C-alpha cells in the first residue's frame, strides 16, 4: 500500500480525536480509508474532501435515514447500500468510525468509490478475500437495489 494522504489522517484525527487503527487503499481506485472499528453497530462517516459527516446503522440505512432521523445524504448512499448488501451476504459488520478521501472526480463517481472503500473495510474486517472486480460487482448490486 502506498502512503495514505495526509488529509486522510488529519481529517480522521480532527473528527475522532485519535489516530486510526487501520488505513486501507481501495483496489483499483485512488481512494483511501482510515478507520477505528467499533462494536456498537453504528457508522460515523467523515469525508474531508466534501467537508461532510453522517451517522447511520443498518436499520437507519434501510430507510435511507441517519440515526438522527434525517434523510441520509445522497453521497452516503453507496456506503449505506454496501452495508446492507454485505449483511445480506452474511458478513458481520460491528460498526466503525471512518474517514474516506480520494482523487476521484466529485459527484457520482466519487460516491461510488466511497462505497468501494466502505466495502473494502468490511471485507478486511471479516478476513474475506476481495479484488477490484469483487468491489465493482458489489457496487453494481448496490446501484440497482439501493441507489
């Protein structure tokens, strides 16, 4: 793995007042993720490139809502949809504080790649093998069923 961008580490530290336990690069994309796995089943997602933050769990994701009962931001749909699809596949996802940054163009392509980053974390936490093709196939399922 190449060194993660400084803005990823800085964004994570500013959001969570700690250093991440894990940093990952998404296969086939210029996207990076920093995370601290958590056990309470909720996901705090920070995206420094968008100056954005949201919070969801699997129940709120099913309703496209945040844990504060607000509409889930469109930029988080691929991440929330990935959570649901992976749970349907039987992967356990305990929760995490995470930050994602990347070099993808802003808009739908960036959102899609963020979903790939979220799935990369889930596969890694479950010690499940994955490739760029695995992630793309999952995102296509998410696009059809959720986005």
